[in-house]
C-alpha cells in the first residue's frame, strides 16, 4: 500500500500505532529515552487504518502494531525492537537520527 510506504519513509523513525495500544506507547517512550523523536501514525484514527493494518501484516509484522520502521525499513513489532535493544543492535540503527547531545532531531 503506497500510503504506508510513503509514511514509513518520511522520517527516520516511524511507528504505526493505535491510540489504545500500551505496547505502542512503550516503544515510543523507549525511542524518546534513546534520544530519537519517532513519527507516530495512529492507524485507528486514519480512515484507511484497516487497510493499513492488513498491509503491515502482509509485510511480515508479527503484530499489526506497533510496526516500527527505521530508515524506511521495517524493523518489526515490540518483540523485534526489544530484542535489538537488549542485544545492543538498536542504538547503531538509531544513531543517524540522534544529535550529538543525544537529543532527538526534528
């Protein structure tokens, strides 16, 4: 779906979320704590949200939300993000989207 592809590549870190999803909120806070300001798209607030959710599942996201993209590439959902973080591989992926003081770039 072109809309998901376009939105996923507009910013360095993009999260497709639902406004009622606590795991989405947790992943968003993790990125902020790591000095990155993710672009969050609430698909339950989008008229095309159901179609977007189906497309994200077809891309291979283990859960429809959160669906995390870094540098336009699908990283995955909560499990994949946390595995990367615990294994030390998340920060290098996020480095281009942090400033030198560790604050999020706009």
